[in-house]
C-alpha cells in the first residue's frame, strides 16, 4: 500500500510539471496572436488555471499541518475563482453567447463569499466543518467536511460548467458552419470538466484528484479551437460578420467545385444545399452562371451571382459565389429606363413638331434667295433665315444637352481646315457683334495659317466658339468682343488655344460655377432679362471635357470676361486631308438628269420644298403623301433613290420600308432608302440603321445636305450593284452578319484588306498541311461575305491541298487569285465614301 502511495506521489508530481509546461506553452502561443477580447479572456483563463495548479501542488507537497494545507487550498480557490470568471467570458466571446450582465455579478458575489470563507476557514465552520491531515504514502493530504460556503462553491462550479454546456448545445443548431466547429471543441473541454465533477462526486477516484489533468485537457481544447477556428481582432471579426451575418448569400467552392462553406443567408436562399455537394448538381445556379447575366430568380426575389476566385500562392484554389439581392435595384433601373424612354419620346415629338414647320420656313427662304432679284425681298428672306437659324440653334442646344446627359455625344474625329473654320466663327461673331454696335476683333497667331489641317470634330469645335462668342456679345453692351487662336505648349505637349474676351458686365464670383450648369445664368437683374435657354456654356464645358481639353474663366465686374479653351493640337495625316478635299469638291451642285427619285412625306409643304431644292438637278421626282402610295409606286416603277418620311399617319416610314423590301412584286427591294425625318435625337442613327435605311436626312435640310446624301445614296446603290456583279450576294452576307450592316461592311473591309498578306502566305508556303489550313479559312471568309463563287474556288484548292495534288494547285491558284483580286477591288472602291451605316 505504501509503495502504491509513493507511485501516485510521483505520478501527481509529473502531471503537475507537464500541466505547468503545457499551460505556459499555451499562454505563449495565444499571446503571440492578434489582440482581441477573446484572446484577453483566454490569457486570464490560462493564468487563473496556472494559479489553481500551483495551489494543488502546494497542497500535495507542503500539507504537513492544517495551516500549511489551508495555504495551498486558498491559492487553489483564488485560481479557481479567476479561471471560472475568465472561462465564462471567453466562451461568451468565442462562441457568441449572449450572457446577461447579472450572471457575472452573481458569479463575482459567490466567488467573493467563497474566497472570504476559504481564507478564514480556520476561524469558523461555514467553509469547513472539520479538517485533518491524512498521511498517504510519501505525501500528506487534508481531509475535510464541507460547510455551507463549501457546498455553495461546488454548486456554483457545477452551475457554470453545466450552464455553459447547455447554452452551447442550444446555440449549436442555429450556428454557422464555423461556429459549429468552435462549439464542438468548447463542449468537449467543458464536457470533460462536467464528467470529472460527476465522477468525483460519486467517489470513482477515491482519495485521488485528477483535476489537474482535466483542466489541462479543457484548456488545450480551447486553444486548438482558437488556433483553428478563432478570430483574433476586429479584422477577422468583421470578415466573420460579413460572411455570416450579411445580406448576401455565400457559397465557397474548393478547386474541385465541391461546396465547402454555406453561410446563413445562403441557407435561406437555397435551403437544400449541403457542404460536400458538387456545385454541378445545382442546375438553377449553373444555368444562371452559364447564361452570362448571372441572374437567379427565387420567387419574387432576383439575385445576381458574382463569382470571385480564391487565389493562394499565385494559383486558383477555389472560388466564392456571392448571391446579391438586386430586386430593388432592378426595379429602380426599370423605372429609370421607362423614364428615359418617355423623355426620348418627348424629345422626338418636340423635335418633329418644331423641325417640320422650320423645314418649310428655311426651304422657302432659300428658294427666295436663289430666285428673287428684289433686294428688299431678299433682305426680308435673310431676316427670316436668320430667325430660323436661331430657332434651330435653340432646338439643337436642347437636343445636344439631352445627348450629353445620356453620355452619348459622339465626336467625329476627321481632318478639318482650322483657317476655314475660324472664318466661319469670325463671320458669325462679327455679324452678332456689329448688330449690337460692338467692335469685333479676330486674330490667328499660328504661323503659316493660310491652311492648317488638324484632326478633330470641326462641327463641335465651331459650336464651342460660336457659343462663347454669342455669350460674349449677349453680355456686352459697349466695347469689344475678340477671338484669338494660337498654338501653345505645356510640358512639351502642343495645344490649340482659343481666347474669347469681351468688355461686358463681367461675372460675379458667386456665379462662376453656376453658369456652367444647364438652364442657369448669373443671378443679377441684367442677366435675368437676357434671352436664351442658359445652355450654351453648359454645352461648351461638356464638349471641352469630351475633347480632353480645359476651360478657364477670368472675369472682373464692370470690366469684362475672358474664356480660354485648350484642346490637344493634333495634326492631320496628308492622305486624310486629300480625302477630305475630295469630299469638299463634291459639295458643288450635281446634275441628276435621268435619275428617278421617290419622295414620300405627308406634309405637302415639305414636298414642295423638296421639289424646289431639286429643281436645278433635273432629276425625275415623284412625290407622294402616304406609305400606301409609296408601295404602289414601288411596284410599278424602279427608282434610284427613295426619300421616306418617318412620322406619317396610317403606315409610318418604318412599316413602309419593311413592306417595300418584303414585296415580292416590288421593283425596289435593293433601292437605297433615306429616312426623311424631323427626329434628330440621340439614337436616331441606330434606329434607322436597324430598320434597313441606307442613310437619314434631318429636317430642316439645306440643298447642300440634300445633295450630299444623294451622292452617298447613288454611290451606295452603284456599290451594291457592283458587289452583285462581282459575285457577292449581299443579302446572304447580311444574314451571316445577323442583319447588322455596319458589321457586314466591316467584314468586307477586313476581307479586302488582308488579301495581299494572305496571298503572300500562299505563295511562300511549302507545306501542304499549312496551305490547306490557309485556304480553308479563306473559304469560310469568302462565304461569310456572300462571295460563294470565290468560296467554291477556295474549297477546290482546299481539297487539292488535302490530296497533296501539287499540279492541280498550280493550275487553279492563278484563276482563284484573279477572282479574289476582282472581288476585293470592288469592295475597296468605296474606301473614299463614308456610308451612313459606318
């Protein structure tokens, strides 16, 4: 028996030493983690447990007397009180248990009573009723009979462990996957303590106390849980909250597309999902991902699926699928789309209603100026034309602002003659200034300025200058308005600089930002009385931004204002200048004798204007006022061009063109049709292109714009005929291009542009396999543009290549090259003409 006691003594010594080592090791590991409340609670828990084990060791080795044993017991109870408080705090933080504050107060009160009773136990019987020293082998131990405080302590101890065990068990079913893993470790540790308490109460261990081993195991479970599934600090806490408590559903997939994590929100979205499932089994999710829109509908809720790769060590190691509720966002977008469509319809209606009568006014004015010799009548006509241009400018400003608001202003970057553009700007500025009795000055400081060809949008640049000059004239009652242009440098970059100055009323400091907003002007009484919509400077600012330029304003009340515009100085390529000059020569009047043109418009005045503007061309004009009449005419006659109004009663222009193109008995299926319309809003070009029109002409139009469209239309008709003569079935080619004319013309240009390079490859290739690959691709490209005959020739070469028939290739290749050159030559004949659809 004595030998057994000696053995147990050494066992307890070894267990204590191992426990100390383990606890200090765990303390060092946790201290090195990122600070957090859970970390602090664990440190206090660890320190309290170390103190508790020190007390047990003191009782084991120094219990020669009751007083000495009591000293060890007091250290035990102090450490036990500390680790119980810390354990409760740690588990509440780590597992997210919501423990009321009053529980901590009750626990603190019980611990204070326990410690007071233990430290004064030798003076009363409330803690221990009896105490005696029992010698057991090599060590002495104290044997006690508990009093009321002692029982209170153990009830408290059991309540803490059992309470935590029960709360974790209750919390487990509704927890996230990560929290469940934490709770399993915590329950293991606390469960070990509960089992030890129960077995000790039943006398299973006899006089031996395994508590040191048990508290070490419990603490080890807690540490492993923290290291594997813990969150240290606010960063990980934020990530945990985002993953588990956010509004977005989340699936995490490993590199084999197996689901390894599902957050709470995702369980609500798709209740049937389980960790370990293959994502390929989820048909709804896969369909949404492969559709491209990544939209998943669940009942009345619409989710957007956003994939995000998980990268580890530079390689993809899985992905996250976020499910974001976009229901309200999509509703808002739909409402905005409907509102934008309503605005567009209103702008189209307004444009049509204003431009239709203006077309008659401007057209008649031009006829009077062309035909009348009476100077007074001509003066009247000029006044009408000036007023009409002002009205059109106001309409254009509103439409321009609409395009800008929709971020749809398209800059036409083409060669332009700066000197000629400045002449136009000076003409407008001088006319306006001298009309108010002001002096107008213009100066071009660029050397060699007789003809300066630059790249840019001439029309928009002229609009900027006219808006600034009009603004200067409007707010200047006496003095001078000036325009200066020069080439300046900034950090070795060249800029084109325009300076518009006036000696007018000036702009107040408070108004300088406001004047660049739409429908705004200065707030003074003088400003309010001025005419205009308040759009000019807003448009200038937007256009300058679109040109990657800058706009500066300097002003002094009573002395005047200066605007400085700077845009990049881009010199034009000589070849493009030559092309532009060729187009410029075509602005002269044209002779159209023998050309048959059909004009369709429900407004008789517009038809009269059309006839008058076309009088000098000697074209054969047929004018009708409805879509039905146009269809009848197209059945009975063949026309070179058709001008078709859009907004007509009964059959509108779009329905009419569809019927003309689809009429089996018609003579004008391939005749170019030009939309004659008052619709100049954004999207008009795309609208008419999509409906099959070759071009469009906005009302009111001048003879110059009309002649330009006719030239393009006639060339287009001839070009289509030439393509047909060259063996290109354009209707078939358009079908292959999904009826997208712009795309089809791009395919034609690409096919023609690559001929020389591909021919060179064919001549240089010495390998049958490579030769076959090249002609196979050419066969597909030729058929794709509708050149079936050429495609068949390439197919024959392909077959010869497969059969490695060198003689046959030598025989067929020259004929194929000849046909190839003929087809591409016809395609390239249009390179100097820019079609409406391009």
